């Protein structure tokens, strides 16, 4: 005859195991919803219930990339810029790689330019202003500090110069970034002026 204490202990351990592993039956597949486009771009919502505070790699086309993070519930919401026709969107989280179709009509001939800072958090991320003669461009900053590159993205005509703030965090530093114009990326290396120039602006011409 089975020992009653042993049976009771076995049932207790079984119940404990079931209570401790609710995720075993949870659907962990990340899902994306997109709405738009509108004049200001797309709204993206990522749900990844098994990846709270998870790193998300985001790529717009082959050369613009940045890092984001889900919240405590595994959710991420982003406002993305209008994308030129044919631009792909890719999100990577954990072992999953998602390439959703963009909804609605393509945004025609809109042009994306970007400065991608691989180590922007190290020097305070003062940002950049894309400058040109003309108006109507919209600028976005995307990326979660410390989880990959930070991207300053501009939608509109290709800029002819960059204006970079000289701040107490950035002054005197040697900086390397990637500048994207016309779908092509080039490395940009420069030294921010000395700290006796704070506050100020470093203007960098871009080759047309």
C-alpha cells in the first residue's frame, strides 16, 4: 500500500511545478501590428510576452539600423517615419526575425537620410540637425540608449550639411558615425571642438 506521506509530497511537488511554469503553455511568438501610413508615418506595436525588457533590433532597409527595448510586458510601440517605396522593415528579438508587410499605399519618392551613432550614449547624444535650403522636412530620433545604435532620421530632401551641438558631454571627443544619404552609407569621423566652445555648433558639409 503506498505511503500516504510520500503520495502527498509527490502531489505537492507536481502542483508546485505546474504553478511555477505557466509560460510552458503560453504562446511566446512575437506579433506585430502596423497602422498607417499617414502624413507622419507609421505606428508600430510589437507584442512579445515572453521577452520582457528584451532587446529589439530594428532595420529600415539595408543600412539604417537601431536598437530598442520592450517594456515589462514585452511590448514596444514606435512611431516610424514615412518610408520610400520598396523600403523593408525588419525586427529581430531573441531567436525571432520579423519582416512585416507595410500597410497602405507606398509613400512615393520620400527620401530618408540618417546619422547613425554606434556609441551615442557614451557622449550624451546631443543629436544633430540636418540642414538645407528649403523647408518641410521631418526629423526623428530612434533607438533605446545602451541597446545598440541611436539613429537620427530625416524625411525630406537630401541635406547638404549637418549641425552638431557642442555640449559639455561631447566637447573635445573624437566621434565616428555613419551618414546615410540616397540609400548609401559612409563613415564620418570628426573631433568635436574643445570645451571652451560650449555651447556651440559644429557644421559639417555633406558632399552632394
